[in-house]
C-alpha cells in the first residue's frame, strides 16, 4: 500500500449527497456533496480515524459544531463566512485554508457554492 496519495480535487466517482439537517439550518437548505478520498487509522494519536476528501455546499447558513473533531480545510472554489460564537467571523475563498478545532461552535454561511479539501481527525 502506497504512503503517498495525490488528492484529486475533481473526483470522477459519484459523491455522497446530503442536505443540512433541519435543526442546524439558519438560512436556506444547503445541499452537500462529499467525495471521501482516503481514510487512515491514527493509532499513534488519540484520534481514532483520519478522513480526507472533497466537500461541496450550496448557499445557506448553518450551525457548525465540531464536538471532539479536528478539521483542516482548504477552499478550492466559492466563498464562505465562518463565525465563532462569541468571537470573530472570517470570509474564506479560493486558496484560503483554516482549522476548526475540537469544541468549535459557530455558524457557516456559504455565500457562493463552495468546494473544499478536508482532513478530519475524530
């Protein structure tokens, strides 16, 4: 098994499709597509699983809660605004990267359909 995996930002296989759960909707009914590209076990760390993939969301505003999950994001296209409860809001677009740490609670507003690469440790 190879230990080097190039990330295809335009996967050709069918994604998993979802809509934002009603209890997390603030504005609109965002639709999501997820192309999971890789999963690895994080045996040497406290994380049980590390997932990597591409995710896409249509416009809308939702509640975002990370719980015990750590997430790195790199925006490929589109625009979003993320605000932490009691903290600042930031707008992200193509080429921007950010981390959502465990315990994050806030809002995610997709301004223009956004596509990102994600790495999630849970």
